C-alpha cells in the first residue's frame, strides 16, 4: 500500500490486501494512527474483490416490540417503561399478526421480534407467537428473534438449559438470532452503562449456542460513549474468535449511540472515525461475509460514504423502529433511490443474503 506518502503502518494494509489475517494489535494500530483514506481504500478493494462492485443489497423487515417493559433499564435507552406503568404493555398474538400482515402488504417477508427483559412473560408466550406467525402467514416469513439478553432471561426464568430453550424456539419457528445487546463487549463499560445487562461471557454463550443449533445471525458494535480504542478492538476480537468457532455470523454492523437520556454519556462520533471503523471491520473480519452500513442511525450522507468504505449492504427498509430515531429511508422505493444515488445498483435480498432479483 503506497498512496502518495509511505506510512509506518502501510505493511498492515499490504498484509490485508494479500489475504493475510491482521492481528488485534495491528487493528488497534490502524485505529489509532493509520491514514483513514488508506484504510478506506484498502477496505473498498477487499470488498470489491469479494462482491460485484456495482451492487449494494438491502432487505425489508418489520420490527415488532412485543413488550416495552424491561427490568434491565440500560442508561442509554428511553424506550423501556417502568413496571406497573400505565404505558407498560405486552402485545397479544393477534396484535403481532396484524403488524406482520401490514408489513407483508408492503413487501416485507422478515420479522424481528424484539422486547425488553420482561420476567412476567411466560416462556409459552414466545413459543405461541412463533408458531402463530408461521402457521398464519407461512413458513416463508423469516423470524429473527430474541437477543442474548432475552434468551438468558428465558433460561433463568424456566430453569431449562439454554440449549433446550434455543431448540424449543427453533422448533416453534425461530429462524435466526440478532446480535442485539452487544453494544461494547467490555465488562468495564457495561458495568457503567448497563450493569444489569448480560455480561460479555453470557452474550458469547448465548450466541455460540444459537449458532451451534443452526440459528445464524449478525453481530454489531455501538461506539460513541466511554469506550476506549482498545475496547473497540477487543470487541472485534471476541466476535472474530466466536466466528472462527461457529461460522454463524452472516454480517457485522458498526453504528453509533444516539443521545436518548440524560443518564448516558454520549460523545459525538465524527464521520471520519465511523468510516475508518467500517473500513477496519472489513479488513479485520476475514471470516464474516458482509459489512452493513447503518443508514438508520447514521443517515444517508455518512451512509453513502460507508458504501465506499467497505460496506456492501444496508439494513433497510426497517418498518416501525421505536427504540432509535430512524434516519434511514422509510420505503423500498426510497431505499432503492438512495442506493442508486450513492452510485450502486440496488438488489433486494433475504436474510441469508440470497438475491431476489
């Protein structure tokens, strides 16, 4: 890698371009000192070698927040309601089906079941919801459901082994698992931001069990708080090591915290830092196929640049995002227009990244 002026860490980028794995220490060096334009150029070249340079894929899914009560009470979340609040709710199966029927009507065939950690919900509720969606709307509806935190709560509540919980959910209709609740996989950071949330080891245990039970998914990282560069890279290492063991991650999505509450320290992440992180993710994750640009959080401006920085996909269209303020396109037509305006050909995909056109 020799763009204009040689740099001491060019050898790391040359190593990546040669198809060699870079170490966490080298990833940290890139994060701290590398020219971001060189990182982005390297990541884009790696992306273009793997996929058609002219194509960016997208998908459509409905988020269904089946409950808004959460006992964890993360400092960064404004969505959850306190226990016994007049606003506390748990959706009925028919309400969930109505939401999915509306989503199917506009072209969605994927459903993301997401809720708080609600100990008052019986385990059979989750099984009944999964069964009802599949039996009513068809097996072609893909159900991505239940973060590691939700799975560990089911495990604690029922006393059943985690593996048995996962198997029962899969048999009822769960198709894949989100990597939600990771934020930063650092117990130091988690102890400050969300001390009641699952630990790093519990998050890994839940994801590893799901992968071993043929429930693939995605992973993410959320920066923009009190994390250190070393903790960002450690997060990436944990995910890459887990992927080496299971091969269950289909994609990795870097995004940033939003300022939702006064209890949470948020720092402004520059476009430079975010795009550099996207590039490092593409370079570092030689074992995860896809890097998604978080248009929903970052918006179209930075999102468009992320597609030139190593990302090959956007997680849109997202129907009914209640937890975050969405800055992404709200319709399929707007999504395709965004991708075309960014200089690519839009191709719709399913959750497993099979193209539909």
